[in-house]
C-alpha cells in the first residue's frame, strides 16, 4: 500500500480529479485492454496476479505489449478491482485528447447530467453502434473515463 506505483494506480481507479490531473485512466479486464491494443494505443503498465499470468487472454496481451507487467497479490487485486469478477488485468493508459472545437455538422450524443456509470456506458455503446463518434458530457454526468463507465462501455470508447 505504500508502493508509489500502487498509490498511483489506486488514485486513478478511485479519484476522478486524479485521473484528470494525470491525464490517465485504468482499463480493467482483458477485453478492454485487448480492444485498446487493437487500436495501436500505448499502455504504460499492466498489473495482474500470478494466477492470471497463464490465462490465454493475458498471454495474447503480453504478445502485443512490450512494457513491464507488475505481478500483485490476489488480495491486493481484489482490493483495487471495481469489478471483482474479471480476470486480473489492470492497465494504465493515457486519456485521449479532446478536440479543440466541436464539429456541429457531425451527429453528437449529449450526456446531460447522466450520473449512473452503467447508463453512460450503455449510451456510449449505443452511440458507437449507430456510428456516432462525437460525445459531449455536461457537468454532473459520470466521468466517461472512469473504470466503471469504461467497463459498461465495453470498448465503445475506442470506436
């Protein structure tokens, strides 16, 4: 718990303000991590457990990822995990930059005060399925880059 890497990881998982300040977030689970890598995006570090290391999905991630994998205890993973049921995989990634200006000729999903992370993720999935690439969030909406919204979005963020 005193390890600076674990403190950084925990801050990204638990605090929206820390995610904004660091311009990073955490992808939880192999599905999101593989979807991120499929778009040729960079991962800073991966945290997993000894048991998960031999899983085929983690082996596939290791083939695509050339960085360091930190092996943590099962109990620490359970403490950090927002899901509790996924294969142990936490990946730290940079937040994509936002465009300077909106394209008013493009279809846009506006999330106005949608506070539930599951609902935000579902709306992002629906928008991606409909080909909508521009999303605007008003103040009071759940952070679209929080681990729970990312999980509910199931990779729609990367479409």
